C-alpha cells in the first residue's frame, strides 16, 4: 500500500468515526412550532426573559427588600426565607443566601438584617439595582474584616 492510500484510509476512518458519533449521540425531542420557554410561578415566559430570571435579574432590590421586611415581621426561619427570596431557584442567588445563612444559621433575624442592609445600600446608590446587587452588597458588608 502506498503512503497516499494509507493517508486516504486514515482520513476515511476518522470521518466515519465522527459521523458515527454524531448519529449515535442523544438528541432532545423536538416539538414543531414550540418556542423555547421557561416556567416561573406557573407562567411560561420567553427564553430571553427566562435567562434573565435564572441569573437573578427578575427581582429588583426594592422587591427583595419588601420581601425581606415581610419575612422579618413574621420572624421567618431559613426554610421560609430561601423560597421567598429565590422563587426561581437561581443557583447564584442560592449560593449567596447560603453564604449569608452560614454564620447566622441559628439567628435568621440577623441574616435578614444583613440582607436588608445590603438592599438599602444598593438602593441608596441606584434605584435600579437588582436583587443580585443587593445580595453581593450584603455579603461584602456582613464582615468587613474578612473581605
């Protein structure tokens, strides 16, 4: 066999393997005429808005502040705080809330006060602040000696 024939055979084998992998890879079922969407609170919303919701942009700092103040009035525990402040189950929001809960696990009222302070600080800077801005500010201001 010549070098050209061996090279051609190698190329054909590689292409065959790639095609075989592509054909055998699982694909999600397609439904004709259905646009991708995401369900939040029982409502189907278009995907671009769903992406914003997934990163915590669906809630403003003023909205989360109102929720925090309602939770404070009810002396809420962490099992009620998490779903109220993270209704879309956003992983970044959950991570930040868990970080605040850590040192305040047995004192949720202190965690809520830290969250309230973070909201008020970002709202003082801009009324258009998001919930994520408020959570990040709460993390930064909860322990200035560690950060």
